[in-house]
């Protein structure tokens, strides 16, 4: 792809997260990286570029629309990587994935939608393999901490001769808000599974994103939701809203790697709420609140009320609020030999906005600039299988923490 006009194109640059991504690249991409901004409106692209750091002043502007196949084909053909923030991906994402797969163009998105990833894999994996395109879903807080964190646990266990991973639990703690785009994606998926039994079964299948469902081992996976629980160290936990998606991505990575993590891997995620009576109270509140929220989202009258108060697509917190945010994912793992490990993935910034812009930005730069160091793999992939430890290195350099240690 050395003859491509651009190294990275940010598609959806006029959206809230798209502009954050563009700003991150303007500040942190190596000098000489050829970056362009793409969206539906030239006027809005000009306005975004004018607000970006000085390094972006001469970036080309490309007009492209998710409903215009010709514009997407031209966009894909002219760049090494497309990083897209245009969601819900089930509504707007498939034409771009297909264009990138056909053109041999690497692709990175922020989706947390099981049904979209399943459909994209089924439709484009073969074409992407043929052209050499890496189609990489979930390059933000969904699901880089989960996916790369588990990969690092596996690699350390292999280095120590400790055998495959057997039980891994990720405990998430964070400060930050939920994005309007994430909520819009949730609405779309809820509507689909309410009316489509096949989609409903796929969504609730623990191995729904496996590249070979029939070959998956008969291992009962941890439940994605349940009552508050107390861990061995006394920390109370509650269901983690992103677990039903993140866990599928980790299991997809394991299968894409021929179950290298372990054929008997059990992987689950929860939200940590603290210790003592305060931790129990918060865990109880989160558990009840999440159940009530999901129930309200399924009913039209209550959804209308929620839509009046929840963030709208394209909206988000101001810079001060984004700076105050943070995330920490702590992994507790055991192996076939009985060895135990603790991993930590953490970083500053609101996880859904500031930290996600870092993750997607470094994913795009890795796909564009680190080709010779990436895993020799193409097709419909995950961050762990497409970028792997190169991404962990980049994110460490960007100020994030990725560590694994024996217990």
C-alpha cells in the first residue's frame, strides 16, 4: 500500500469522538504521517480542521457518505487505514467494511455490537483475507483493555511454561460517562433482538463471535449478569455493562489463535464497587439500576423518557470532565499448572472518550506504520489478533499501563 495517497483517514471526523480522534492524531502522529479527514459535509470538515492543532491545518478533506458506495470505494482505495467513528455500525458501518475488504485497506472501528461484528465477519472475512486487509473491530474501551490484557496474560504464561489459561476474571473500575453513540448502538441492538429470534440467540450465545462455533469446547462460561458478589480480597462486584460484548471478543481472539489461550478458558468480567458496606450498597444499586435501565430501554414509553435525559449521539462531556476520568481493568487469572497471575490495564481520561481516542488513534497508527511488526494475519480480526503486543507497546508509550505479574 506504499502508493496510497494517505496513511490514515478519519471517517466521521465531524462527530464528537471523530474530532477527538483527529485531535489526538494531530498531536501524537509522527511527523510526515499522511492523515486526511472524511465526512458527509465539506463545510463541517473545514470547521473541524480549523479547531484542530496546527499540525492538521493542511490535512486533506474528503467527502464521503455511508450511503454512497462509490464515495466509500474511492476513500478506501486512497488510504492504508480507515479509522471510523460512524455508528451505530449496524446502521451505517457495513458498506465501509465491505469497501475496505475489497480494496485491501486496513480498517479500525469502535463498535460494541455483537450482531454487526458477526455479520461483518460473515460477509467480508474471505475477501479481506484475499486482499490482505485487516478488519479490526472494537479498538476503543470496547474492547482493547479486555482483549490485549488477556493476550498479555497468555504470553506471560507461555513464557513461564505455566500452561493454558483456565479462569480469568476482569474487574473494571472507572470514572466517566456513557457516550450517546454507545446508547444509540444499544437501542439498535435491543430493537433487533426483540423482533428477531435468530439475532436474540446469537446475542446471548457466549461463543456468538467464534469463527468456528461448532469447534468451540463445551465449557460453561461465567454469566454476564448476576447478583452482587464478594471476591476473595473482599471487593464487592456488580454486573459490568460491557461484559456481554467484551467477553465475546476475547473468546473470538482465542479461537482465531487456534485456542492458544487454552481450550478450557473461562473468561468473565464484572464491575468493582469497593469494600465494606459502601461497596455492597453500590453493587446493589448498580445491579438494580442496570436491570431497570435495560428494561426501560425495551419499552417505548419509558425509552421516550430516557431519550430526553440521556446523551444524544454526537454529544459528550466537556474537556474538563474528560480529563477527570480514568479507567482500571484488573485481571485475576489461573493456569493449567496452578500458577496464578494478576494483570493491570489502566489509563487516564474518560474511558469512553479521551482514553478511547488514544486507543483508536494508536490502533490506526500501528496498522499504518508498523506493518512489518504486526502478526502475519488478514481478515476479520480483533485487536489482539491483528495488532497484538505492538498495540500494548504503543499504548504504554502513550501513558497507559499494561502489566502482568505472578501472584
